[in-house]
């Protein structure tokens, strides 16, 4: 069963006056990672949508206006590589950050592959708040108001 988890935080409440709240979809099968990334995004004053796998993420993406996707690579039901490819085909301008704790497994560079398939940025797990927040800001800074 697909469950849409959503949270909202007013951009001004986060101390970011004049910034338009963006929508960030987090796709990761690890509940703790989703919750942690969601908190970091919310602290920046943005709306968060969450999905536990690529199938759920693509369904949410069809229904919602999304500015940025943060997508894990190794997940059940639909791998991140496949999900990123589909997202890129549906919206070539979409901003995507690929994350993975797998890094390089059995001579496969998953993050490098994700970047070749359309991820704008990649980040290896575990990552720190400052590292993620800087990449989040960079990814969202050139999105035009919609």
C-alpha cells in the first residue's frame, strides 16, 4: 500500500524571508534516512514528500509538483537507477540528487551510473547535515518560481 507522507513548514518560519517554498520528494527505503533528510529539508523551509521505493516515488511524482528529488540507489521494487531514468525522461529539467551507501559494489559504481543517467548531484551515505544542506541549496537555487 502506497502511503504518502508529507510535511510542510512555512519558509518564513524557517527564517528564510522572501524565498518560495520548494517541494522535495525523498525516495529511500530506509525510514531513518528519509526522516533525517526530511528534517534537513524542512529546516530549509521546504515542503517534503516521502516514498519508500521507486514505484511509490514515481506515483507521487505523477500527482504532485516536485522541484527536487533525493533518490536512494539500492531499493526494493524499483531501483534508484531505474527511477532516476524514468524521472529524467518525464521531466528533463528536474533536479535530482542521488544518494547511496552502496557506493561501489562488485565493481559497479552506482553513484557514477546515477550521474550518467541524469542525477545532477550524487552523495555517498553517510553524509553530514552541512554537506547535504549545501547540496540542497545549490540544487534549488536556480529553480525559477512557478
